[in-house]
């Protein structure tokens, strides 16, 4: 059977052991972050992976659900009053995390996005896959640029809950972003009490300032 993309959580403190065991099985690891590892493996290997002592559970990666975007953001939140008072986001670094930024160069040419933006469009193997097929992130970035026209803008693409963490780390550690905009949600990944793979990353990130 053809390989499929799957993720699993490892027991605390044994991520390296899990990675070593997977390498011994010949299972390609796409990305790992914290206690999560994402692999590309045929269904026939899943039971053997689940039986590894370091593995707590095996599941498919959780996918985000983009929220609706309203382009008239400035009027809705009365940002024009702040802009008139000189508050435009100058000196602030804002990272937009989303599942796709299709068409963003055209928006730059049209003046809807800054002429210069840094991007992070890497897949789980570290290959630049481009802006993706969804333009949801482009629309979100336009709203951010309208509300804070003086801010420096960064665009980071991710695909699921496993590579969400590396995208956050890119925004903070490499870009020095102090504001992260993420207009999507996960309907899986936690018991609904504010904990879970994505929630825990958000909690530790905000706690760090």
C-alpha cells in the first residue's frame, strides 16, 4: 500500500529514542517538534510504530480550519482614528501564519501589501514549496497591512499541527516578531479545555512574551 502521512506523540523525554527507532525501521521523518513526530509510512508499518516503547499514540496530523476574512478591517475596528493619531505600527514586526499565500506578489504590485516581505514557505523536508494554492493568508496579510501600514510584515506557511510549532519558532527566533496573526483554528488536538498540541505552543509562546 502507498505511504501515507501520519503523526504521533512520543512519551516525555524519549523523542531521540523514537527518532532512532524510526530510522532503524527505514521510516522517513518529515518533521518533529516538541513531543510530536510526523512521518510518511505505509499503513502496514503503523502497528509496528505504535508498538515502539517511545510512542504514546499514532494519529493523522490535525489540519487547521481557516476563519473568514473581512477586508474592511480598518473601518470595522476604527483603526483610522489611531492612524490619524500617528499610530501605524512603525517599528513593529508582525508575522502572519497561514496555510497559503497564493497571489501575494500581485498584491504587492498593487500596493495592498508591502513591497518587501520575508517568507517562510518550507515543507516538512525543508524544501521551498512556494506560497501554496490557498490565498487565505494573503487576505489576512492585507487586513494587517491596512490596519498597521507602518509595520514590517512576515509570511509563514504551515500545513498541520506538527509544523505549526516550527513556523512559530521561525517568526520569533529568526524574525524577531512581537505580534503573530493566525486566523485559523483546530477542531482537534485537545479536550476543549485550552490544552493540546497547538494550544500548548500558543501558551508557552505568549508566556515568553
